[in-house]
C-alpha cells in the first residue's frame, strides 16, 4: 500500500545540516596537489630564466689600443 505524503502549509520538513568540515576534508588533497604543482612550475621557470645566456657585454680589453701586434 502506498503512503500518502501530505504537505501542509507552515510545516517544514526535516532540517538538512551542511557539514563544511567534510567538504574541506574532501578538497584538501586536491589543494595540496595544486600547491605542490604550482611550486614545481615556479622553480622550473626560475631555473630556466637564471640559465638563459646573457648578451655579451663589452669587455674592457687589457691592451691600450686594442691592436694586435705580429712579430
């Protein structure tokens, strides 16, 4: 036999309690992975930028005129 669910005005159904701590427990591994991944990418970019060869700056020569003298 089917049950009748009669809704009456002014009567509220059972209250649903939200568990915010449960949501954090679910998302925590993903946040941890994201932070580690961004850290790895940042360190890689810093390494690449530091090892880009710099353009040769004009080096002061030890000779006065910069001429080559052949003997």
